[in-house]
C-alpha cells in the first residue's frame, strides 16, 4: 500500500496569522484567519470594487487590554449583523467595526465577505457592547 505525504498542516498554519500592528489587508490575504492580541490596532480592508470573493475571519486570542481593535472600510459598505450577548446588533451602511477593549473576549469572532459592492459582516461576541458598528 502506498503512503502519501501532504502539505496540509503547513498550509493550514499559513492560513492563521497573528496581528500585532496596524495592518492593511489585500485580496491576496483572502481566506486567512487573523488572531487578535491584547493591543488593539487598526485593520484596513481593501476597496470593495477589487475584492469580489474575498473573505477574512478575525478571532480574539487575548482580551484587548489597551485599546479597541477596529476594522475599517474606506466607505460605508459594511452590512450585516453581530450576535452580541444574545442580541442582534445590525450593521447598515457602516465603515467601522469596533472590537471593544476588555469586552471582546477570547473566542469571540468576526467574519467578512465581499461581493464587489459591500462587505458582509457576521460576528459572535459574548459580552454586551463587545462589538459595535459606526459610520463617520
């Protein structure tokens, strides 16, 4: 019987990225899962017009202790919702997702998918006000 060796484990590790500084994502980053540390930073999304089919996932690995994590789009194109402490928080024509200091806890997560027109958000956050949406 033949044995086969694959690179699935290595590829899997390459899809998980720790973020510890302000970051601008690109289309090439699609499909990755980002682990967020205790120091909140700014994550900038690429333009929607060049991002059809792009998706990202963000997971809290350590409670943010110093400042909010923010995920920012250039325009008001974030749509969707988050389950926050059992309630639905709607996002309609927003440009910023804030993952709130001391309230965005390990295991909480946010996903974003782009159709070329909007970023669609889905999130699960345990603590009240742990995730908010705003427009300028």
